[in-house]
C-alpha cells in the first residue's frame, strides 16, 4: 500500500497542481471560441492496467475566463487506494461552458504511470499536453509528488512559468497544540473509516501559500451505539416486567393494571428485538444516508453522521487541526411530526396525566417522583451486589489476618452501606410502601370500616378517607397541601377493576395523595433501614475490637466495645469466625431492605405506567429513538476530541476536573415539520446530561477490544472508551482511576431557509428564542465552573485574542436581540466552543445541504481569522470547498447526485454567505 500521493502539477503551460497541493498556473490556454477566454478545469482519472478501464478520480475547481489559470484544488490518493507502480494517471484539461460542468470542451491531456513519477529525479515529471488528434502539443505539465508536511516557503509573486513547480508549505496547528494525525494513529481504526480527502492551496495576506486538507470520515459508532442501547433498553424493560411479577398478590383492580402494563412492555420489547435483529443483518455500513431517515428499521441510527477535520499548513508554523461532527437533527422521522415533537408532547402529556390517573384510579406522581423512583431502583440494584461483594472481601481479609486489608475493606463497605442508607431514607420509599400495602387484596382502612356503603353501590366498593394532615407524602415535590384530597373517594380492592367515585361539592375528585392506613405500622420501614446502620456499626465495632486485641490495646471505645461484647466473647479467636455473624446479619438486612424498596419503587412506576397508557409508552419509544441518535453523535465527537487531545496535558486536566462542553449548532426552521424536529432535538440533547464517559484500559490491542461500550439504564448511561495499554498509561491518574468524565451539551438554533422567513413574518419563533436563552445560561455556567477549577493557560491559544468573557457577553446580547436570521449567534457560540476545548456539532434536517454551507463557511472563517487567508481568496476558497470539497462528496454519498438540494427561490431567503456557488444546486430527491 502507498502513502497519500499528493501530486503537484505545475507549469501546465499551464502549471497545474493536482492531488494534494495547490495547482500552479496554466499558461496560454486556448478556448474553443477565439473571442473568449477559457473556463479551465482539470479532471484526473486512473487507468487500472489489469482491468484496462478508466476510472474518474477527482477534479479541480473551474477557473473562469483566464488563459493562465491558477488552480487551488488538489487531488490525493488515499493509502488504501489500489495503486501500483503500473497504475496510469490521466490528466485532462477542459473548457467548461457553464458552471455545472455539463457542457465542456476538451483542450488537451497527458498520461503518466505512478512508477514513472516515483523513479523520476526529485519525484517530478515534465509531460507534454496533447490535443485530441494526439499530434499537436498544447503545452507542458509538471507533476510532482508531495507528502503532507513537506513544503518550502514560496511567495506568490515568485510562481511564474519559469519555475516549473514549488512545494507549498502545509500548516497544521491544533487548537490545543497537541493533535494526533488520524492517518498515522492506530487508535482511529476501530471508530473512523472510509476517509475522503480533499486538498487546496490558498494565499495569505503576506502573499504566501497555505496548504489546506479536508478529511471526512464515517464513524462505526453510528451503528454500534444504537445496537448497544437497544440491548440495554430490552434488558431494562424485561427487568421491569420481572419486578412487576414479583410485586406479589394485588387486588383485582391493581392486578388488571399490572397485566395491561406488562402487555405494553412486552410490545416494546418485541419491537426493539425485531429492530435489533434487522440491524444485526446489516454489515459493512457505517452511516445512514439521508434518503433513509424515515425507515423504521433504521430509526435508532443517526442520520448521515460524519466527522470532518481541516488540517492547515503554513510557512514556519505548526500544523493546525479543526474538527467538527456533522449529523442530521436527532428526531423521530419514522413516527412523524403531525402532533409536534418531544418537547411539546411531553408538556401536554404531563398536563393530562392527572386525568389519566383518575380514569385508571392511580396515584398521580410528579415527574420528580418518577425520576426519584427510577434513581432509587438503579442505586439499590447497583449497591446490593457491591455491598455483598465488599462484605465477602472483609471476611477474606479477616481469614488472612490482614489488618491493612481489613481496614480497606471496612472503609469501602462503610461508604457503600452509608450510601444505601441515605438513599432509603427518602420519604418517597416510605409512602410508596404504604400505598402498596393499601393495594393488597382485602385492604380496608379504619376509616372505610366506619363508613356505610351508599345505596346503589356494589358491596365491594369501599369508601376511603384521606386526611390532609396524615398524608405520608405531604411536603414532597408534587404533593402540596392544596392538592390533598379531603373528600371521600372510593377505591375497590376486591372486585375486578371496577371503580366508583363520589362527588363532593367541588365536583369529581381523584386520589391525588397516597392512601393512608392507620392500622399499618408506619415506623416499620424506619426500623428496617435503621437496622442496616446498626448492623454496620456492629461490624465496625468488631473490626476495631479485633485490631485492638491484635495490637494488645486494652482500652477500646466504650460504646463500640459494648456492641462487640453482645456478639462475641472476650476470648480472642479466629477473626473470620468472630466477624461472620455480624457480617451475615448485615447482608441479610441489606437484602431485606432492598427487596422492600424495590417493590415500593416498582409500585410507583406501575402507577406511572398505568396512567400513561398508551401515550406514555409511545413517548418513551420516541424518546429512546431520539436519544439513541444523539448519544451516537456525542460518543463519536467525544472519541474524536479525546484522540486529538491525548498529548495535551491542559486538555486532559480540564477533562477530569470539569468536563467538556458539547456545542450543537442547529439550522432547523421553526415552521411546519421542522419545528417538531427541533422539539425532538431539544429533548434529545438535554437527555445527554444523563451520560458520563470513562476511559478504560483495553484487554488487548485488537480492534474489537477498542470499541466504546455503553452500560447503564435510561436514567443514567456510562460510555466506556477503551485505549491500548501504552496509551492508557500516559493518562493522568484520575482518568486512569475510572473517574466519570462529564459532558455539558448545549444547543443553539437559528433557522436560515425560506420556511424560517415565513415563521419570522407570520409564525412563532419563541421556541428558538427559549432554546438559545436557556442554553446560553448553561454555557455561561460552564465557563464559570471552568474558570474556577482550571487555569486559563490550559485552554488553547488562538490568533484572535478576544477574551472569552467578552465573547459570552456578545453572545448574550445577540440572544436577546430581535434580529431576523441572526446567524452571529451560531458563529459566536462556535468560536466559544473551540476556545473552551469543546466538541463542535452542526446539524440540519439531514446534515447534507445547509450543514455543508455552515461547515465550509466556518472553515474559511477559521482560515481568515487564524491563518490570515487573503480577503481576495475568501470567496474563492469558499466556492472551492463547496464545489469540489468533502461536503459535495457527502451529498454524493447520500443521494448519488452532486447537487445540493436547493432551488433559486429558496436561496433568495438564505443569508448570502450560506448560498452555494452557481451550478452546484438543483431540484433533487433528498
């Protein structure tokens, strides 16, 4: 395999530069019409000597009306390209009649082999350019091989026809001053693949040349993350069904609700299993094209997820890298947007849930309660096996008679047990246990026994009173005294799902607080979890006593000595034998308390699910889909940023002390279907706050062992990023120790198309304004936290020395300013993100058209602001990237057509800097 072979084609009488570098000028080109100057472009094709057929490989930009054109676009041959010394390369020069290149006239061509180039002195060939009859010489072409990183400083004024070729300097300087070139980085193999590379040369204000290379890649996480999430969703829902089965015997009313909820979960599990089976059949694909965005089997896969890196090389400067992730807006395209997106649907759902709870005779739990129940379930499920394992470690240390081992095991056991006790002290657990007690068959409260059955009611209908002052949930979030019910409500625990309600003066009432049973021992739960703490104290006392005896210390703490004396005699014996009884009792108490807590929280979630039927389940599925797309994009960006900053101590310090900001730029309009997409995206990005990352040491250096792994539940996910052992050992101790690494997602949206024009004139843009304001506040809070914990020297240095505080102030002013299509919000937010070492994302509906305009504009702005791109070359550079760069290749990959999906009418509504060059857009199926 060969390295990238950037070819510099100069002196093309025209000097032409192809493959990876700037093309030098062409001279004295003759157009097909004598009264006009040619619009020159060069096409590069490869001839396979074995198959004997021509394959079009690349093309330069069009240089209009110029007999001596200077080409800015180059051509590269990637390392995996099947080239050999016998491979022939054909260069063909055309006169393009129009910018769409659909009509062009042949001017001349030249052919050479790769072997000829490699054997030539200085790896440079001078070739004659021949006309169509093969006889007339149309000039000469000088072809040079150039490796990235090789360049001599050359002034623009010195490039003349007398100088056949020049090596232009390539600049690449990471914003963090420590980037890893992905081509030579063994880390990237498992995650990034199928690179597309484009090269250009642009002039600086000092009349020097800079070399710019774009590299776009697919990401294997597009499929691997959603597949792992689907497995976790299935596992979590199956566990939920099992927990419901283990609730024990319930009254007919509650039992019927349980069966209905289990049926709904079963439907989701089956649907997810079918989707996972379909995804397992797909091999070799690493991205979902935009034309498949509404395909059901691919709804969990992010749309058109790619990474893009711009590498810049300038004279006497360090190479610079600028990374960005492009992805279609995370949204449930298959489910559609007829009723809006997640943000609107969830708000409406919460408002209607109380009426659902009336219909199903459920207890209404606020979102805070539901989230707390899920948190308690997750925490106790994690802590119980951990405590059991630590208790066994304590016994093992006792058997080995190891005082240091005993102290360490006891400390860990104490920490986790205290964490468990703290979790169980929550009032929601206690009140839910009372509610579960009331749902058992034959439950009759004292109040109900004293209330006569009203005429006309079924004998099984019992009236239940609820005293506001006695409500066990009084004072909890979502249960204020104003919402407690004092009138009688009827609850049936003995008949098959039927329910009768009574009407007071205030109309129909529903059970808004948890039923209170005076005969139930309310202090039983307090005693149960308090026993865990007492058992732990006994274990601590015994360990202290054993160590004191071992050290021949005769004056232990009196209270601890008394606790130890209850359990064992004063005669010293085998440590394990003496520790075994209190440790066993601790494990038994922990098991008892966890089982009770799990049943209580499962009952809370049962009621949440019951009063959510069917809307709540549909919303959960929609949220799962959107989150899957968002997490795949975030994981891709995190891995990309981690690999780039592996040698940057300041970045790594920031990573473990504070975390990274992940800035999502959205170009969706706030009109029609796209407002639903934006509502989905807002919730999906916000849900990423439930994600942390951990860096782990890979078992081996095999590619399969370097794939990021996801674990956890819907309320909290951890993405583990394995690194090879040698790389892992270079990381700070905190990261190697498994410290969770946080990411702070922020979203800024500014619509730029014709639909946004309609929204601004006749519709509503409040969603966009609210999103930008809220996320500005989050970004400001992140910077405040960062500046308190990390020295600003850890942040990257840029040529533009505007203070970050000043940038934040400007962003805040723009967010509150009433200005149509205020794209400055996006520009400033993107600048702040890069200045903060963050991860940049850009999205539109499919990450294909508007996204391409934004990415290319940002790249040229970086060349102007950070690398002194000449203002005379800014528009040319922008057109080059949009016409022949990676983004038009992205369009080709998605729809098999090299046209952006715009029409002239649409573009009239776009800000000028977001309009593509003429001939690159048209009506296509996107």
